[in-house]
C-alpha cells in the first residue's frame, strides 16, 4: 500500500525530502514507518522522543496503523516564545 509521508523543519533536512510516497505492508504502524525512514537517515533515532505523528491531519501515537492512501506527517517540536 502507498502512504504519503510529510516531513517538516529539521526532519525534512535529515530525510532529504518534504514529501514522499512510500510503499509499506498492510498493518504498518507510524512507529514502524519511523523505523523504516531511520534506516536511511540514522540521525533520526535521537529525535523520535520529541517527534509527533499526525495521520490525515489528526494527532496519533506510534501504534496507529496506517492504511492505503493515508498521509503521515512527522512533526518536530516547535519552539517559540
């Protein structure tokens, strides 16, 4: 199945893309997608604890199962003040 992955800010820099369609097996979770992406960008591992996921615009945890055509956004921490 195909999932659209969006990456922002530092995550975009590390992955080398802002948007990409990724083919994954049925039953893949957001955490499993993260692990797959980290295989090509090992420096992601240190950022997992501070990264949130949004599936189709709604925040989800790493156990969320992805489905055909889903959009998974990788959201880094936001600073400001």
